[in-house]
C-alpha cells in the first residue's frame, strides 16, 4: 500500500531562519512521482514540485530546495531564509502510474516576524 | 488560459440532502480527479474520470458518484448527506501526470 508520512504536524520558526519539512513515503511501485504542494489559508493547493522516481537529483528553486533519497524513501523540503509569506500548510504527496495522488497529513508552517 | 474552475465556492446543506459540485478542467486536460479534504487533514482521493468513465475509485461509499461530460468537465454528486461530509472538495485536472487543482468547494452539512 502507498503511504506518505509527514511526522511534523506544526513548525514555528522566526523569519529568515531556514526550515526543513520532512516527508517519508512507502510504495511498492518502481515508477512513481513525488510532489510538494502549498496550501495557504485561501485553501487552493499550489503546486511546488514533482519528481519522478528515476531522478534523484536534488533541486533548487530560489529559496526552495528538495532532497530526494530513495535509500531512505524520503523527499524533504527546505525553505532558506524563510519569510512570513511562506506561512501555510505544506503537503507531501505520492502518485503511481494510475495518477491517483496520496497525500500526507500536512505540516503547518508558521513563520514569525 | 483559465486554470481549473469549480462551482460553487461555498455551499450549505442539511443532513439527508443531495448536492452536486462542478468542475471545469484546465484547457487541454482530459482527466478529472476529485478529492475530499476534511478540516486539518490532507486531501483524500475520491475518484477519477477519463473518457467519461470512472477509471479508479478511492475508499468512498456509493453515495459519492460522478460524471464526466464530452467537454471533459465533471460533476461530483453526494446523496444522503452526513455531517461528516463537511469538507473542502477539490477537483484536479491532468494530462500525462501533471495535476492542477482548482480552488475547491467548501461544503458544510448542518
């Protein structure tokens, strides 16, 4: 069965600090996709990144970076120099070839001014 | 290019009633998936439509049904509403594994 675990329910950091959101996944598929979504208070899910299971290269996009490690089934997300606008709920998710997305329970991130 | 749109934005219903939610996919997308997000939880997959057929289904009762039209838009129907059906209902459209989510419909059952 597929499963995504986000062990951190809620995190609070002071603005400009770096913060890492953890994600561990389970799947028996060899081909799968991993995602991170941001959900601000408005409720809309904002797509941040998608990685396929064959691409373990880390990725950086501005202040955001992602560390994908198949050996530990982890796909962690780091925000560098956090800002108040980063405050939101962040979801890690997994999908297989059938395109169904399994979400974690989310991590609520508070960036304090 | 309009993204995924959903209507209505908010809805209040009474237990036992029926509700229909609507979704228009992003232009060019042929697959529509529906998710239920209860308060404080991650979205849960309800079902997915492709070529007007239900392609796969999550762990939801038959009270949840759907439809996809020839223009790829979709409806989610929920019968015999329960208080526990109160949630944000998200629609996602996709083409080759790129899923885009709509803003959601917040359903409150009283």
